[in-house]
């Protein structure tokens, strides 16, 4: 009889509005429990914006949806998963909500933010993004930011960063880094996907690469290609395991519960995106219901049970136990 394992979903997106409901996260329910990291801000958001979103999502989870519980420690995650519930934490997809103040790393950590990207697609005060034509890597402020995140216990995330920014993070971080939702450029040439050098350098820190289910990053973006997208996710998982080893691969599907809002966001904020986001038609995602079947897809491809458990959540949980402050 096949076992089921706790899922660790390292990145997904609800509408970036304080009045948005967290109810859709119930789609991640499974008998073995889940951990879900939800984005609460990227480059357009201010400190106040992201604060309001994080507080609203946490309040709803505590008061309106008992199946979802905000967590602050790995032990808390395990406790919720063992009860079959959904453990909720947050991430920031850009350092802009810090508003240039490194003290805000601790501030957001105390709100439940457990990982953050220094940059989102384009250059900011911390460094370069994956869509920049000139890549100068981390800035001096960005290096200070990585050091502060290490000190506080917030995981540094290289997704959406430029190649050199990602390599700079891996070179200076004193704790494991991650690529929460990044696929491999060796399988699909896209500026949002990471190079072999980035993947290896991340693994050398003890980190994990979370494979995402976004059609344009998989090369499978047709509106009716759901099963092909799931298979492509498995392709990237297999390829990543071959490249960096089973201990350094996980899942960060990047599913957008706000799909229509995100497509509108691309139209309204073109400076945050490029033709790399629009050349293949409207974006398509791999929904939670499909992500929850990835264990069987991997089993059918010959993955043994310890390997499935590691990819499904064990690897990201290991990084969290190393990086997060024990008294968060």
C-alpha cells in the first residue's frame, strides 16, 4: 500500500489584497497534512501593504478556518501536519516592502515571513533580477541584507533573481539558501529558470530547488495541457535530482489563486515583467489538486519512498529546521 507524505509547498499566491480570503488554501488539504508558504508582497507593495495582507491572512486562519494554522517554528509545522491540518507561513517576493530598512527583516519575520527574495525580475536596491540585460549581481545593500536574513533566521531565496545575484547569494550566505519556485534552464530556456551553476551552488549551501508548475517556465502553457504540465514538473524534478542529488529538490508550485488578477497585473505593471511572460499566451498553472498527485507520478517513474518523502517536503523541512530561529 502506498504511503502519503506531508506536503511542503514553498510558494503560492493569493490575491495581494488584505481583504482576500485564505479559503482557497483548503485545496491543499491531505491526510498527511501540508505546509503552505503564501506570498504577501513583491516590488509594488510597501511595508504597510504587506503588513496588512499578512495580518489579515493570519487572522482569517486563526478565526475563520480552523483547518489552517499560522506557524512560526518547524515544530509547529510538524504538529499541524500530524493533525492533518495546513500549516501557514508567508514569503516576500521582493525586498521592496522593507523600504530600505534592514530592521524590517525582523519585523516581517515576527509576522510569519520565513523566506524572501532580494529582487523580483528587475534591479532594485539589493541587486539584479532575472530580466535585467546587465547583470552586476548583489549590491552592497544586498550583501548586508543576506547577512541580516542569516542572523534573523529568514531563508534567502534566489528565485526571480539574476544569475549573478543568485551565485552571489550562494557564495556569501552562512545558511542554506533556496530557489523556492525555479525550474531548470537546461530543460527549458527561459530567463526565469536557473542555470546548472546556480543549481549546484544552491545545493552546496545545503539548499533546495523548488520546482514550479507555471506553464511558461515549463514550456507547456496550453490551457488544456494540465496533465502535460504535471508531467513536465516531474521531468524537472527528475532532472534536478540527477544534477544536484535527491536531498536538494522540492516543490514550490507558484500556483496563483489570483490567476485573473495576476494576468491583469502583468498588463498594468509591464515594468515588472517582459515578453518572456506574454509570448506564449495567457499564463497557465498547475493547481493544488494536481500537485497533490505528484507523489504517485514520481512513484510511477521509479522513485522509492524515501525519495518521494524528501521531494514532497522533507528537504524543505530540513532547511527550515536549519535556518529558522528556534524561538520564532
